């Protein structure tokens, strides 16, 4: 009887109620989620008559795998994606699925030559989408935009508002050092947006204070969650620019693999989540030290003595796997 009373008290306690409100916000590079239709972009590698023999059966299996990952992560309130061809392929992940019945989509077509974009899905029951847009930019030494846009969205959960940014920075093609300037350029654009949000926050507080001194609000920051495949490691120049403004949540101790991507027999962190330091530890905010690299057994395979992510393809050979990247997430407390 005492045990029963204790259990009842635990279930009704404020702590239990608080913990029940925790949800995850995630990011996943799904690796080449293409439809089977020949579009205006360079998608010849992923068509039924291509060497890869990309077809409806394989496409549907890829969608099922992504859903499996999302459910294993506890159905994130928000999940950002990279390497998606268009809005239709992302919509296909959630369409007609009871588990994702109330999920919405944010997507903008980017100028990437292959047509791969970033996108996000969100639980529209828990979150209200207030605004969204994309940030388009031209890389140095180029005359027009050729890389992925940065997507942003502003959400509200009761009285709490926050921004989410989804990134997929230029690749290391041609060498990591040789291509570094491209990722630095992307970082500078992202930093400009972050700085503008923080400045707007200060101006908002100033207007509400009816002319109080700026110094009273100098430390105030907007609530920002920054997601993405940055094609750089935490110690590289471009991510360091983000870390000057936001707190890194994905570090080597965030998962057993100590990384999100396996290349040249080494694990590295290419997939990042950064958040405003002032958003951490709030009753409605980010849970401290909650960054997680997910290496669910079904995502992994052994190859030549190494445990690594199981990909969809190895060259043109179909493996029926998931992605060459592991998903990452953080925990948030939603009011």
C-alpha cells in the first residue's frame, strides 16, 4: 500500500509533469533523398535508368528508414534535414503517417546545382510557426548563388518564442583548406543573421522599457537553435565563428562514436547544434548538456573491421542503408 501511495505521489509531482514536457529538436543529413522524376536540377544519378537504378521501391524504403529514425529519436518537435531534393520528398516522409499526422513543413528551393536543399518538419500541435524565410548568398569569386540557402523559422510555444536555423555549408571538394573560404563565407552570413536577431531583441526590450539605458539590455540575446551539416569540425575556422555567438551542444562526448561522420577510418563531427547560452536552463528552454549523437544499431554496419554508418549506396552498389551521417539532437522543455 505504501509503495502504491509513493508511486501515485510521484506521478502527480511537479517534477514528473515537468519531465513529461521535454521534447527533442534534431538534425539529420539523410544523404541524397531524391524522387524518381527527372527534374530541372542535375538529378541524373538518381533516376530509374541511372546506373544506381533508383526507383520507387528504393525511394519508399528510404522514406521508411527516415521515419524509423525519427520515431527512435522520440518524434522530435522539430527536425531539420539536409540533402533533400525538394518539398515533395520531405512531405512524403510525413504524408499519410499517423505518427506525423500534425507535422508541418518548411522548405525553400535552393540554387544548388544538384538541387539538394535544407528543410524542416515540426509538430504543429506543440508549436506555432510565426514566420520563415531563406537566406541566399553568393560565395567569394562567384557571380551568382550556387550553394544551399540557410533556412530560418520562428516558432512559438505558449509565451516562448525561438528561432531555428538549418544549414548545409559548402563541401570540402577540392580539399578542406582550399575550400575553407566558402564555409567561412557561409558562417559570416549566418553570423550576420544571428547578430541582427540579437540586435532586434535589444531594440524590442528598449522600446518596452520606454527609454531605459542600452547597458541594461546589452547581454540580452534572442532564443536561437542553429542546426546543420557544416562540412567542418568544431575546431575549424568557420564553426568557431558560430561558437563565438552560440553554445555548442554536440561534442565528442555526445555519443559513443564521438562523431557523426566516418571518413578515412576516423570519426568526426560534421553535424552540429548550437544554441543561445541564455536559452539553456530556462523552464521553457534548452536542457543543459542534452546534445546527443544517435548511433542506433540499425544505423550501423561493420565494414573492414570498422563500425560505421550504413549508407544507402556505396558507389552505385545499393546497400539499402540509411545515411553516411548520424542524426543529432538536443532536449528542450516546452511550456
